[in-house]
């Protein structure tokens, strides 16, 4: 099958692809430790050069930085592109890296992917997620109680991580006491070993997969012996083609939920509060009018957008932007860059709660749009409301310097806040 964009007069089919790669070459490492705003500024420079640039790192990959280009890739997934391997550097050749593991359903395509999504999407419906609201609010306040009297908090460790992690763990019915252990696995699988060699990262990822698998297999066996009223048991009972998922498929599904649930919302919250820590006027603005809260949630999702999905060409060719890509080419789609395309978002680096409506891409697009979209929005909104009620003013603690990382989900560490000390609930 070929894509029929060949007649597009803007595409010069005579251009040699190798020459185009040399012409549009940029030095870009999608896994570098990086200041996120500086990284987005670099991607904007790439976009000014051309919405499709090329990095020779790994097996080589194209970088789509324009909104239209990213939309064209993600929307037509399964029609010219597939998701696996969801790694801009290509598929590991040694077979040991955790990145080689297919995660259900994000690394699946076509009919198989649609079958899983048909069964999983209702599980994560707005109705089911909204039913969790009282528990999520209680979790938020329980966490705030731990540090509200101190007048300062390591926001990542004190709120963003445990809030997002605990919400997913409650959803799945997993032991809360194991949250930090799970986060350790997630950090290793998503970001490797900080300042470590490739060999050290591969070894650590392999160990993390083994430990996580042993843990989840024990959990699965426990549920088989004693089913519970939780999403773990619910997912164990779904059927594909008349059969329940086997252990490997269950592990893949649960691992994906762990990776997505413990990392992405944490990333969004840490970026938001690092930003608001220097802009108290905008923290106030969110709550000045009732309708602003939902607008702020959407604007911050646009502005933070931690996911950079990757797609691989499987047709004879596809056209993205002004580039004709043959089978085997790979496209890296940093959504954060697409969400800051000035073609659609004027003054894109600014946080504007009242900008004209244009659909952002924070949750992706097309068949692989984020399955946890409703839960993520609910978590962020509740975090805003409960933190505002308990911590109406705060600033970034200048004694610490926030740092960022790229990888499979962009994020921040070392975000410390200070505020007038408050009281524990009921005190």
C-alpha cells in the first residue's frame, strides 16, 4: 500500500533523501537531561528551520515540530505508520533493553490494538473516573497534612509523585505501601540510569522488568485466588477473541498503566507548580472566576505536554510536511513542540488561560490517544482545588534549583515550595 500524496505539487519527489537528511541535520538527543523550556526553545529553532528536521542519533529519526505535521502522523497511525518500537533511536539490537518490550495496548497496531481499546476504553470512562473523586480528594488532603505545618515542601516527593502514584494504585487495588518501589521501576524504565552508561542502563532496566514482573505475577495469582472489587480484577476478566488475557498480556497491560499513571501526571504537576512558584498572580487568576479553573487545566496541559511519541513508516512511502518518507523511516513527535506552534497558538510560550480555543495535543491523537485522559484531567483539577484551599499562597524555594529531563515522558525534579504554614485537617 502506498500513500497517494504523490500528486501534491509542494512535494519535490526528485530530492534525494540522503541529501535532505544532511541538509536538515540537527544535533538532538531525545533522552538528554535538559531544561525543558530551553529544550522547547531549541525545538522552536528547528521548526523555524523546517517543520521536519533530522537527527542521526541511534538509527536516525525525523523530528516533527509543527502542529500540522504531528497531527498528520498521529492521526493516521495504522495507515502508513505503526507505533512499535516507540523509541526514536530504533529497536534495541541486543534484545535486553526494556524498551524492546511491547506494552499493551500502546505498542500494538491495527485490529489487535482496536480490540484492546474497545475493551479498555469503557473501564476508563468519565463515569468510572468520576466515581473515584472522593477518594482522590481524600488522598490529596492526606498528603498535604504531612507537610502543611512545615511551611515548605519538596513538591515532587511530597505531593506530585505520591498523588499521581497513589491514585493509580488505588484505581488498580494495589498496596499503597509499595508506591515508592513502583516509582523506582518506572524511573529506571522511562529514564535509565542518570549519568550512567548504556550498559548500566540496560542492566538496570532488565533488573527492573524482572522485579516488576515477579511482583505483578504474584498480584495476578492473588486475584485469581481471591478476586477483588478493583480494576485489576476487572481487567483480568476482559476477553479478547473469546479468551481472557494470559499472564504475559496482563503484565504488559499493568506495566503500561504503571508507567503512564506514575510518570505523566507527576510531570505535568511538577512543571505547573515550578512555573506558578514564580507567578503568584496567575495562581490567583485561576480561582478569580469559576470558569477559569477548567480553562487553566487545559492551558497547562497544552503548555506542559510531557509525551513525545514516535512512529515508524511501514507503507511504501508517506508524506509528512514537505518530506516523502519511505518504509523504515522513523518520526519523533514531541507534542510539547507542536503545542507551541505559533501558527495556531499566538505567543505560545506564555501561559494564557483565555487564549482562543484550539485543540491541544497533550493526550495525543488518533487511535493511540491517551486512555487515561479523563483521570488525568480529574487529578489535575482536584490538585488545584485542594492545594488552593490549603496553600493559598506559595513561592518557589530559591534554595533549590529545579532540573528537567527528557526521555519517554518529559519531567522535572527538585521542585521545592515554601508558603505560610497551615494546619492539618481537623486540627
